[in-house]
C-alpha cells in the first residue's frame, strides 16, 4: 500500500511483498527489509542492453519485507499514479517507486526522450498497481481531449498516460523573443485522449533554453 507520509516522503506498507525503487531512495524503514540491486532497471540483462543502447538510464533496487519503508529523493514532490492495466510513460529520472508486479520497459516515442538528452526513448510502466513519480514542485495534471490538444515545454514534462499521440513543433517562444533563449526551441504536442503530468520548473534540455 502506497501512501504519502508528506508531499515529499512516500510510505509503503509491505507484508512480504516487494516494490521496485530508485536506487538509494530509501530514507528509513521499520520491520524487516531486504534490498537488492536490479539489473537493467529490473528488466534483466536484455533490459540493461536496451537501456545502454537507447541512453534511457534507470537504476532500481528491489525492496522486500514486512513493515513500512519510506522513500524520498532530493526533497522532490511525490505523485501517486494508479494503473489499471494501462501504460504510464515517464522520464526515468522522475520514477521513484513501483509495485513489484508492474512491468517496466523502454520504448521509442519519437521526440519524447529528448527532454533529458537521452535520445528518442522513454521508460514505460504497465499492469495493475501503483507507481510513485517525482516532480520539481507539485505536479500539475493536464487533461488532453480530441478537441483540446496540449503543447508542453519539454523541460517541464514529467509523464503521461492514455491514448495520446506525440509530435514536436519548433518556434519562437516569449523567452526566445526577448533574447533569453539559447538556440532553437521546440515544444511537445499531445493529441488524443489522456493526461499529461508537468512540473512547475524546467530542467535543462538539449533543445536550448525554452
């Protein structure tokens, strides 16, 4: 069971089951816990090779035991996502914890992985269970509908789920127009039906300051 101890600390109650967590994110626990580093983001040798080829890096550990384990990372805000057989796309650096039964992978999503300079790939999570993702500041959940496409700054993107199509568009933004940009700017356009998680902060991107 995932629950927020605070907006920046995740508590996971375990009764012999396991979770996958970002390596080094455990801050405290009570009861009996065992920790094991996972190969290839929990996807075995094949996953390790895939992630090295795509540049979508993710180091996870398995935590298993009885009691409560607490997770946090650099005082980031934590957001809980429930999956009911669907798929979540998330930047690998924003993933904190997933249920042990959820499947993680790497997929080609066009421009998606470019926001962190990791190529054209991103991390996927699918199945039934919960995942905890992080954001720099409280994440904002934005709805995308067929008649309401959404354009997102790649530096603010965290994750998305649903039946969404992605494309990219370049253009002059306000900051570029004011002479504060640093190179060709682009944005990510989402169309379809789903939700997008964005953070109220911008990471550095390979497209220049937007």
